[in-house]
């Protein structure tokens, strides 16, 4: 048994994903019609296993899978939509004179609801905190177009892509927008602190959970409950606010039926000055708990807009599992002969695609089971609604030795609660 499987290698991308001047209607049509095999290279399996981990016991399996598909579509659309917007704005500002920029800025606003922004965001230094949900990508550009200087930490491929898009830019996004790499820990933190000391805005996506040591490092993590699961989340944004005495402004950006996002501000979390010691710890714990509680409410209301569902496993605390004593294969055989059947527990086991043999991930423990080559067909059958019954076993494993092998393996999967024995009606 290994750690949770990673997503399969990406297939050739649809042309619109790298053509940011493509027809938006064509891009939307491709996404609307894309089936699961087309979406699977874009972390569909990871979104699915994380959604099963939080909703598998509440929702029918069909709803969980459909939500994973919608989250994947939303992520592809949101990424392309934002890059297409930046490309159009680059063209507009590059061909216009500085005296025309104010008018262009007024027309570039993409989100509704800014009139409700707290004073801390309109006037002074502030950390705008959001999550990978809804139309979150437009927060920084809207603030820039409104006249604020903005710094946004990013990491990995998104940082590289954004740096490429902004290269040679003219206009407000060149003058008032700065991205910093969270993979360069000390430099990134220094640049964020410097921006705040200058009275600017830093835009942070709290659930990114990157920063010092990367997403797997335990430094600076705080235990919380989120969607019924134990998580350990990076708390650096709250610690930065406490150390500088700068307010946190939490906001979520759900999309409406028309696809446009609306900024929804949660109560500002103001440390009231620079904090140290116990006061700092208390503020950090309260701020992180409040922000994740607001995020949970929004995810429950609009789960299909949760783009970050594909990486929740990076900060979830895996459950421990004491394996039970395996049932004797002969006992399973007797149950099957009496009309029972064996199936995976769909509330905790997800089949991961893109490998030569079936791989299951236990979404509770985040451990994976790779099928032996001789058992690949049995693994596939166990994940189906029909499962393994006496008829299948008699047809596909008539040899007593092979039958015993399969039942021995399945008995161990039952002991690990990956497979459930359904007694005859």
C-alpha cells in the first residue's frame, strides 16, 4: 500500500486553453460538452477523491462525481477566462495613451459588490484573504483598476504563467501590480511585508497552503476542523497580520447564474496593533478559524465552484485505521454462495485513473491500493454496482486456486474497510 496516487500526466490540451484570444463561446461550449475522460487530465480524480472524503457519507455517489466534474470545469474556465482578460487588457492599454487609462480602468472591473468594501481595504494597508473558489482570480486586477497598489504571492506554474503574461505589460497592471514567489520563502515574505508597510494591499488565497517548506511542510500549521475533517493549515497570513498590526479582510467571490462574481465580505479581522506572545497566538487561531468557517459555509452552499477541491488532500489530516482481522476466504465464499456480493465502499474508496493496473485510494486514510496484475479484473468488478457475486466468481475464476487467491486478497481489503460484504436480502 502506498501514499495517495497523484494525478495522471496531462494529455494534449484543447487549443483554447493556450489561445487567450479564442472565442469565449467556443471555450464554454468545449467545457460544457467535455466528458470525464476529457477532464481527467485536469485533476478530476483528485477533486473526486477529496469530495468523497467530505461528502461521501452525505450525498449519493452520482452527486459527488457530478460535483467533481463541475469543479474541474470551473477551474479550467476560470483559469482561461482570467488569462484571456489579462491578454485583452494588455492589448487595450498598450494601444492607448496614459490619458486614456482612467477610462479603460473604469470599464475593466469584473466583480460586483465592491461598494461594500470596508474602509481598511479602501484606504490603508490590508491583507485581502480569499480562497480558490468562484471568481477569485479577479480580486487583484479589480483592486488595481480601482487605484490600489497590490502585491500577490503565487507559486509554481501559476507564478511562471502570470510573470509571462505581465512581461512587457503597459498600464496599471504594470505600475500597480506585483507578483512575488512564495517558493522563494524569505524574499516573498519580505516583499509582502514591505508592500504593507507602504500602505498597499496584499491579496492571499488562504487555502493555497504553500509558503515556507512547501505544501507538505508542517512549519507554521494550525489544526482546524473543515467540512467534518481534521486539517492542518498554514497560518502565515494571520501571523504576518499580527506582527505588523495590519487587518485581514476575508472575502469570498461566488459566481451568479450569469457567471459573474460578487465579492462578499466577512467581518474584518483586525489585530488592533502589533501582537506578540499569547496575544498573537490567540489572534492567529481565531482569525484562521473564522476564515475557514466562512469558507465552509460557501462551499456547502455552492460546492461546484470549489476549484481548490483538487488539492485539499495536501492539508488534510489522514485518518488512522486499525485493520481488522481478515475474514477467512472460506467464510466469504459461503456468503457469496448464499447470494451475497462484495463491492468497494463508495463512501471511502475512489478508483484513480491513468495507471496500467487499477489503483484505489482510501479517502479517509489517503493510502492507495494497487491491484496485482492477476487481480486487475476483480478490482474493476468490485468498483462496479454489481460487484463480485457467485456467478461472476464461477465464470471468471473457475480454477479453485485462482478463486482462493481472489478471496484471500478481498478478505484483506474487507479488513481494511475498502470492500464491503453485502449480505443476501
